[in-house]
């Protein structure tokens, strides 16, 4: 860990500034940054001196010594992510340090489920087919949606206690999203109010997605009923692309599924900065695109 600049050097720098030397020239002569000079000037205005702070540390603290203080902090900031909590904590700590402190106070368990109804043979055949394709040849499609009642669904609190917050009990607006995904980028994303159906999907497919498809691409859909109309197949094949359906009960094989969570998370977390719900969804989709 580097030591703070000596008090003698600090005095020389500030004396030169007081004598009329520019910060740029001062920075060049004494080999320090303008930000450092500004920090020292600010400290003199605040404290009357330019001495280094005692206990100065440039890096992160590795521990939070007062867990009782942290317990109260976590109760107040329980709706924040670990990174946000690290930024709010009075000392400079990493989100890893926050995580360790939380584990001493709470236990969190998560479980991921598959489906017993999966057909492993069909899954193997599907994986074998896409394995022969280059990434730019695969276009995954899916829909998702949110309503204005959804918020950031997690909060830290003591073991055995829940974090309580308030949210609206009435759903006044639902916003849906349709998009393709190719090489990790959203393709033709569309947001609209209401729920998706055959008419909306076929209109989006014909007007938004098809102009962006390239000959030979494989378009991958799940088994939603409105995906299986003859018109959907005809539209995709009209631009010399191929249609492939996911194996039943296999949403984990649809790459775009992994993009909905960060989008929804951004929507929830922007509630305090963007008032209109539809605008929050559009903003989150734009950031992800």
C-alpha cells in the first residue's frame, strides 16, 4: 500500500499555488496530479491544514469490524444490491466484503429447477443441429413482459426475518417485449402495451424481424401456440431461412431467456429515476441492445 505524500511536499505545492503558480505547471514540476492539488486545497478550506488523513488507505478494507453497525445498515439498505451497498458504506469496501458480512448475518438459498417432462433424446438432437451452425447463423426469439407492480424482489435482513417494503397492489399497465437474439445482441426488439398474441407476433415477424434476417439463418422458437401457425413458417422460409422449434420444456436452451432478467432488473432499479413505467422498460431494452 503506497504511503501518503510527505507534509513537506504538500507545503511546497500549496505555497507555490498561493504564490500564483498555475495548477498545470505545479503538477508538472512536482509530479503530482491536478486532482491531488485540488484535494489538498479542499482539505485546507475544510480543516485549515493539508496534513494527510490518519489511517489513510488507498485500497479496499478487507473487513467490516463492527457487525452490529453493519446489521443496522443492512436493515436500512436491504433493497440494494451488494455493489450498491458497498458504495453506500461509509468506508471504502468491495462488494465481496459486503457479501462476507452479509453471510455472517443471513443465509440465502437459491434453487434452479428443470422439468421432469423433458425429452432428453429431443434435446440431444436439437443440440446436435445447432452445433453445426456458426453463431451468426442462429437467431433465438422470445417474448417477455412486466407490469407496474413488479419491483426489485430482494432485500437483505437478519436470518429468519423478511425485508419489508411497499408496492402498488393494482396493475395499471403491462408492457411486453419481443426480440430476436443473434451473437449476443438483441435483434429488432419491440416493446408494446398489453400481452403478445398471434396477430402481434406475426406482424412483428413480418415487419421488424424479416428485414434483418440473412439467408441461411436458423430461427429458433419455443412451442407457444401462436408460434406454430403456418404463416410463421411461410414468413421465415420466404427469406430463405430455416425454422426450428425448441424441444418441449427446454427454455434453458433458448439463449435469449438469459437476457430478460437483466432487462427486468434494470426496470425495477430505475423506478426512482424514471417515473413513467413504459419509459423505464424502453430504457432498459435500449441499454441491453
